[in-house]
C-alpha cells in the first residue's frame, strides 16, 4: 500500500489501514487483506501534506460500529485550490472529521453513512495534523 498514514484495530481484531490517498483497507486478525473498507479518494485533496490523515475506532464500537476519519475535503467547487484567508469552508478545501459506520457483519464502511462532526477551512497544503 502506498503512503500508509494510520492503523486502527476493532475490538474483534480486524485491522483498518488508512492511506493518504483516501483508501482504507481492512485485514483480518491474522493480517490477511479482506479488501477495501472505504474509498473517499474522489473527495480528497492529496497534494503535498494533504489527504486522509487519521482513522479511529469508537470506544463503544461493539455497540455502534462507528469509525472516525480525518481528511482534507475538496471544496464545494470540487478542486483543491483555495483562496487565502477565506471563510466559510465551502470557499475552498477544508479539514473534515467525519463519522462513518462499518456495516455489521461486513468489511465495508458505507460512505453514505458519513456524518460530518467538524469542518474547518480552508485548509492549507502544509502542516495538516491528524486526529
């Protein structure tokens, strides 16, 4: 995998591996790849230090199946250019923390379950930290 940025474990032993390019792969407890759990590459800015930066499993995952993902979202205009010092975030790329659901009895994180928790922006190209 190219540019691995974070790894998280579910309570049942599955391993989620996040890449800068917006792909989250899922592995079983013996680290055998089970496939792609989530692909948000079409909504990411990945130039320089931007991209998918962090993944976290909710402490009560066994009850809610929540996965949190921190990434650099493209602006509403669909590109990664940004006006300097412009607010609100819709005017350019933004830093986004979102909650997704890893479907029960599945290895798929359903992209349609995204709930944006926090969005700030516009995001610069450098020095974007993980969650």
